[in-house]
């Protein structure tokens, strides 16, 4: 599993997180750290409230699956916590690092130093890195250059569509027209582009039953 750097993109509710979660359910990585901005990975990792506790437990246990839900704060505080979280992942090595809402903690021309270490040099530490975002045009561009796979579900904003169309080498309309839970992916080592579908979470997309009200007779 090491040496994977995968980008999952897509507008809200289109299936990017579902792709990542299905990978976790299938492969069950022995060592997992999740930057869980939306507090949605309960089925895959235990929530740990302090970064120091994550480091201590990871040092004590060979196998672990932990997630950190960053508390509310300023952009500077969030970036500092993210940098510290990535520094822990890099120090530990030999794990899968999954980051949600990447656009909140990186910019196209800037990323916290420890995140750059994980994406640029992480393979030397046995790291695999999954980065997820609704806004690919707003994330760290060095991340793209080191991806082994880039995958996208449907996107809504023209800047994001243009960004990913260029990375994947496909027409913009093809991205905009993707149905929910379908994706286009490119193997960045071979250039091969594929299209596929994830399995929706149970109950997602199910038609709502309309309640029938009986008319009272006069």
C-alpha cells in the first residue's frame, strides 16, 4: 500500500469521500491517520482529541486507526494544527494519511511544511497519502505533481473543472456531465484514463416515499 498518493475531488455529495471510505473498508490499512474535518470517519478510525495523544498511542501500538477532528478556530490555528498533524504522520512513517477538505489548509502556491514533506518525500518514509477536496483549483499544486492517481467526481465551479480537465487530459463537459457516484480517474504514471462508479452508501439516492393523504368526503 505504500507509495500511493491519491487525489479525490468532487463537489459536495458526489462521491469523493465514498471512494476513499470504500478503499479503507476493502484494504483495512494496519496504520491509519485521518484528518477528519467533517467528523465522518467513525466507521474507520477512533477519534482522538489531542495531537499529543495520537503520537503517544501510535508509538506504543504497532497497529492503529485514529482520526483527529480539528476544533473551531482561526485559519492560522487550523493551519498550525494541520502542520503538526502531518509532522506526526511523517515522523511515524509506514501508514496511510488521509486528509479531508484539503482546500482549507493549503493554497495553490503554499502548503504547510510538514504536508509538503508527506507529499514530496513521504514515500521514503513508507507513507501513502490520500487528499480530498471539493475545490481542486484551491489546493497545493505540488500535491498534484506527486500524485500516482487523480480521481474526480462531478465538479460545479468552472475554475475547478478547468483545473482537473487539464490534469486528466479530458474535455470539461465530460466532468460536468458525470452522474452522482461516478468518477473519472487518471493513472499519473501511465497516463491511462478510466471511468467508474462507487457504490452509494446505504440509503443514499433512494427515492422518497410520498405520503398519501386520504381526502375526506364531504
